[in-house]
C-alpha cells in the first residue's frame, strides 16, 4: 500500500499541523511516512501546502508527488498547483464553507465538508483543518482515527498543549461528518 496525500490552504488554517498529526498518526499505526511542508513568506493568508506519502513499506524517496491518491483542500487561494496533481480517481475533500470557485470537472470523487462551519459550532474556527482531517479519515480509511487523535499532543508545541482536547474533538466531529457523507453516497449508489 502506498498513498500520496496533498493538502493545501492558506497560512493560519493549520495545514502544516494537520499534516504533522496525520503523519504521526500513521507512524503510530505502524505505517511508514514521508512528509514535506511548504509555505509562503507570510504567516497568515499566504500559500501553504503539505505532501505526504503513507506506505506499509519504507518510503525511500522524498515526497515529490506528481499524481496524488488523495487531496485535502481548505481554501481556493493557491489551490491550483495542488488540484493539478489530482487525477479523476483521486479522493478529494474540500472545506465547502470557504472554498469558492469550481473544482476541476474531471474529479470523480469530491466530498464537500463544511469544516469551518463545524469548527465555529465547536467554538474555535482555528480547528477547521482538524475537522476536515477527521472527515478525510472517515472517507479514505487511510489511518485509524484513534491513532491520529493520540498523535495530536505530540504535534502541538508546548505553548499550545491546552488545544489538544479541542483538536481531538474536531477530529471526532469531522469523522462523524465524513461518515454521514459516506453513508449518503452508499444510499445514493443503492438507488
């Protein structure tokens, strides 16, 4: 098993933290991971992207990904390079609360999750990326939710350790939303 994951958003949405949590969760689940994060020079509002390779065998090359198995899109700004690496078969999750504009028409499996709206309902807009990550786990089954939740405290810097609980709660809420989408898709396919 080898899965490529590309994540994109704007600075301040938590893409880098989210990638770290997913990578650490995959390691906890006994998988091999390589992670590469990149971001623009601005703290807030600039481009931010992460690329991960998750595999059941050692990953021997840097995570340079031309075509990805899945994508995770938090915002429309700067999303085109990431969207260009997706194939029609790629599994794609999008934060439907903030993403504006069309997605490539050839994408066959797009799940829209109102991640930011769910995060606001939980009382913290900043945890929207964790909501989308929870949904991603439900839709893809890439890594067990419990392994990823256990990785949250490891990924948070010490001055943000009090945010461990809210981030884990966001993962649960996103997972529930993702499961609802999967159930709806299954029902539609059965009709």
